[in-house]
């Protein structure tokens, strides 16, 4: 089971990946959206690791976030949205507009990242 630091390292790794794609010019916004979601996953997993929880699946992770609603409840909507948008990109071939990524998706990730950092 990865520990908190390993999840933080992976979150930072995912950030470096999507940030280097340069969302303003890349034709791969689908990968930007997916990597953003997986950065968020690892921030959540870093928090859960402090509780000795390794969720292992998206459903178990969401349930764990709900279990810690006092600490994580404020990010649940953002997390659900990032998951949904990632699935849109990966499974439904949805083409995100740059404005959606910049004005909705990235701010949701930043909210999750910054909130979790205060809990670690």
C-alpha cells in the first residue's frame, strides 16, 4: 500500500505531466483532463493513507471521502466533477473546450489540492 508521501509524489508527477502539455496549445486536452483527475485521485489517496486506507477503486474512494465528510466534504462535488469529465474524455470521446479546462476543471483541481494539503 503506497504511503502518503508516495501519493504526493505521484500527484506531483501527474501535475508535471499535464502542465507540460500546455493546455493552450496541445491537441491532447483529453489527456490533460484525465491527468488532472488522476492528480486529484492521488491527493485524496494521500489523505486516506493518513487514515491507513487504500481505497483501490473509484467507488471505494468516493465512499471513503464521504466517510470523512467533516474533513473532505467540501471537495466531493469537485472530485465527482473531475471524475465525470475524465470519463467524458476517456470513454465518450468528448472534446473539452480550452475555456472549460481553464475556467472549470483546473480550478476544481486546485481547490482539491489546496484543501487536502491543509489536512496532511
